[in-house]
């Protein structure tokens, strides 16, 4: 017979439309070892058609990765992000909390209000307060939805410069400039 507390935690997670933190689960099931129940569920779901997944500090069920292809449908998806939106999202993810001025400084061009609006509507960024400097600019940070969409447990899982270079995602011109700067520094 399965532990009633573990069953209750499983039911709450299964019925939830959004991933839940252990504290949110506890609000539904009462006091108990939620962390232990999550470990038990995670262990018992291994190898099944759906698995318990942790993204940041949130937990939810999702289709087992090896079966996801069975559920793919041909449908019109959301419009792809513009280059400006992708660059803005990357800057926020790597430098959060970031202000509009931070983003413009890194990109070297002004950012339209619509670019950040698209990311807010997608649920990938959120306002993260105001910076304590003159003008008190609004800062932006990534959300758990961002982590979930990109399959990350935390921001520490973002690829580093060496990972991006190995994947061939860095512009060859940027690599050439970096090499030229390094060789110039070596000759000094």
C-alpha cells in the first residue's frame, strides 16, 4: 500500500496547471515530509510514461523525454522571436537583473518597448524591482517559465562561452577579433 501522504503530494502535482514549489504543495497537503515524498515519487515514476521534473525550485509532471515525439502535433506555433528579442533575452538571462540601459549598452543600439513586451507576454522575463540609482530604472529578470521552456534547472545551467564556441554558435568574426586581440596582447 502506498503512503497516503505521498499519494496526496502526487495528486496535487498532477492536478496543478503550473509547476509548484514544495511550500505550495505543503499548503495543499498540510505538514509532512514533502521533500521525501517528492523523492519517492521521482523514484517510482522513473521509466514510466510521465516523470516528475524539477525546474529551479518548482516541481511538475511531464511526458518522459523518450516519448515526447508521440505527442507532437503539427500546429501553428507562436511566431519566432526577432533577433533583437533573442539578444535581449540572452542579456537578461546572463546579466540579471538588467535594466533597459544595461541591455542597450551591451547591444549597442536602442531597444524598442515592444521587444521587452514580447518577452513579458511569453512569460520568460518579469519586472524585478527598481535599481537604487537616480531615475530608479526598472530591472528585468528571467522566470521559472524561461527555465522550463529551455529545459534548465537553474541559470547556472546556461552555456558558457566555451560551450557556445564548441557548438559553433559564436560569430567567426567575433572569434577572429578575439584572436587578434589576444595575439596583440601577447606581443606587448
